[in-house]
C-alpha cells in the first residue's frame, strides 16, 4: 500500500486511510458490442444505489466513460476505512470524499471503483457510465479493461470479521455483472496493460475470475480477512448463476 496525501476530512472517516486504489491507464474506447446490450444476465440484478442518491459530483468527472466489450473478471478491494460508520448517515459522505480524493487529489477521471458495498450490504454505483455496461474503472492497475472493481467499505485485515450482508452483496453483484458463460469458480486469461502492475505490460496472465486486488498489483488489498473469503464468494456467485 502507498503513503497518501491528506485530502478534505469527513466526520469519523480520515481520508489518510484511503490507500488501496491505483491510477487509471489511458486506452482507446471500445465500441459497445452487440452482445453487451442483448445478452441476458446469468443472475438477477441486485439493488444498486445510483450516483444521484449519494450526490456524486458530476462536474468533477474529467473524461467520458470508457467501455470494454464485457466483464470477464471481478477484482475485490477494501477501502481501508474504519468500519464503525453508520450505513445511512455516513456512507454518502464517504463516497463523495473518495470521489474528491480520486479526482482532485490524484487527478483521475472519476471515482476509481465501479461499485462500493457497505457493511450493511448496500451496493453503490461508483464510476459513472452505466451499471449495466462494462465500464473501464481505475481499480487494478494493468487489468482494468474487461474487469469490474468492487470495493468493500472498510478495513479487513487478518483476523477481522467481514460482515455477512457485505459478502452476500458482493457475491450477488459479481454473479450479475460477469459476462454470460463466465464461471465464478474458474480462471480467465488477461494481458497486463501497465508495467507498474504485478506483471509487466504485455504479459499474459491466468487469474481467478473473482480475484483480489493483490492478485494483479503489489498490495495487501483487500486485506487478509476478505481475501480469505474469496473462495466462498466464488462458490456463492456460481450458485446464484446456476440454472
């Protein structure tokens, strides 16, 4: 994890703890693929709180969204916040603070994560572009294209408990978001697009379809406790996608 500059504080949530994301790469936008619009999801769409509800700052968004053809992989993150926040009162402000840090503090286009899930199991739309589309985020350097980044709001180091509602929400989101035919328990081949990732640019890598941030980048994210629950997330997402 990286040392970070401090940005504007949010009550109860020191932004100095937000240390788990990576800067985006630059690439040529991909046109919307025919199957992206027409394919039936393999699992039902879970409830997702849109950006308007948490009052995302749309004026801070620097570039139009970029898209891949489909979502072949899910990278799970944690945001490194304390997890004694109030799900209703605190989370919208925490999301706005993350967006502010990413756009104004780091100079990125928008919030890096595609989705954020709180400890109560509420799923929030992160990066703009449409929750039903394969929006290219800025969450796993080298492997952002063709993946979606789901961030657990909190810190989940070894020995800490990951709330069950959060795990269930992440599994449901992954089951819905992955492209038809993807096996959440399987592996997928991806090519690194950035030398600063765990693998040099151009390296073809086989990764878990549901992977942790540390699988693609040198970091402890998503924390030992949450990383240890990835096998359960894979099984649960596969169950939700079963006919």
